[in-house]
C-alpha cells in the first residue's frame, strides 16, 4: 500500500475524526437535534462525504450541517460555538 505524504496526512486525519465521532457516540450523552461540522474542501469531500451514510447511522435523528471553511475559520467557528466539530490539518495552515 503506497500513498503520498498528503495521502498519509488525510488517512491520519480520518482516523482521528473517526475516533472523535466514535467517542461522541459512545459518551451516551443526549444527542442534539443537529451538528455542524466544518472543514476545508478536502476534508469535506474526502473524509466526510464518503462516510456520510455511516455517520448518519451512528447519529440517527441528528441533522448534519457540513460547512466548508478554511483553517482559521474552523478555529474561530469551533471556539465561538458555531461549529460543533472541526476538522483541521495543521500541515495546511497558512502562516
């Protein structure tokens, strides 16, 4: 199995996101009516969209809102509470 450096970063990010979503589901806390997930276009297209059916199965009855945002917008959105879940790849952060 061969991949580029960017492919390895995406894979690692996917594993981290899966673990975090799994922790949310396993926490047994009451699920909200909706969750807003923010990430860059790569994260949304390659990490979330292909797994949307699985995510919806984990979170039945929860409306998922996907927001395409740049690195800084995800940071601000998560800090302000406008995003419930943020996907960040530190390697893509612009100085």
